[in-house]
């Protein structure tokens, strides 16, 4: 069984994907980390994430980055969004994600284009969403917990900018697959969102 979980930043898709993987004993891939690793490598080289050639020079990034705390930070997120708009970068990361999705026994992947591009054959496709303001509140609270004091307005502006870039790009834009089920987490607790996701998986399998 392949479960595809897509959605914008801070929608809850990562938490939901991890919970589903645990529940069904499936391996999980957070595909955003691949783009983050490329973005962070470009930044550390002093190169420009908006330049496709610079980004391509970073697609064979060091896997040790997966343990780097900065990978989950906002700088890496912004650079990820920039490098992920380049078609060559997306193509370079495609096989790795497809292979993960098609391993025997199945997998859970979360990202932006899992249901549309990486695994259109997935048995279950969830598109997780929440209003920009609510996602910004979650991200703001998380940043504060980690000791990083950015203003709420800045976080909201960042979320809107990332949404716009992810939705507007020509290659694999952020959008629900035609056969995806929408899950709006705006007014759901984490537990309630997970329960809803489990019910949707059970209904589809
Ligand atoms: O999900 P996360 O915030 O870690 O993703 C970082 C960025 O990577 C996103 O803003 C998006 O631009 C890009 N991304 C993507 N396709 C994916 C996963 C992430 O374009 N499958």
C-alpha cells in the first residue's frame, strides 16, 4: 500500500504521515528533506538557490545533512522552495522518491507532488490543508519553542510567499491530485486530525 500525503507548509501533513506510517508499519519518507538538503548545501556553498546550475551542483548532497538541525529551520525551508522550482532538480530527485514509494510492502511519503507525480498509482492520497493564518500560528509557536523569536507577521508573510511559489511553479506545482481526499486540519487537534486520516485510509483500502 502506498499512502501519499501532500499539502502546504505547516498543514500537519508530516505529523499525519508519521502517524500513519507507525500505525501501518510502513517506512516513511519526508520528501521535503531532500529539497531542504539541496537548498542548505547551496547556501553553505555561498551559491544562489534561484540559479538552476548552482542548485544542480548540490543534488548529490551529503546524507549526513539529514541529522543537521539547520535542515529543519526556516532558511533551509526557503532555499528548498527556491531550488524545488527548477525542473532539473525535481528530475534529479525523482527516481529516489519513486524507488522508495515502490518498495515491496509499500510506503508513506509526504510532500507536495506525491499523489500527482511521484506515485500517481498510490492507493491512498490525502491532501492536508489549513488556513495560512492557522499554519503561521503553528509555525510561530514551534519557532518560539525552539528559542527562535521571529515576529508572527514575518512567519505569515513567509508562509504566503512559499505557498505562492509552490503553487505557481510550472513543474509539479502544489495542488491536490484529482482523486485525493481533502483533509482540513484548521480546527482539528493533532489527535483528531490523525483519527480522521486513519478513517480515510480505512475507507479507501
Ligand atoms: O515540506 P517542507 O516544508 O519541508 O518542504 C520544503 C520545500 O520543499 C517546500 O516549500 C517545497 O517548495 C519543496 N518541496 C517540493 N516537493 C516536495 C516536497 C517539498 O517542492 N515533494
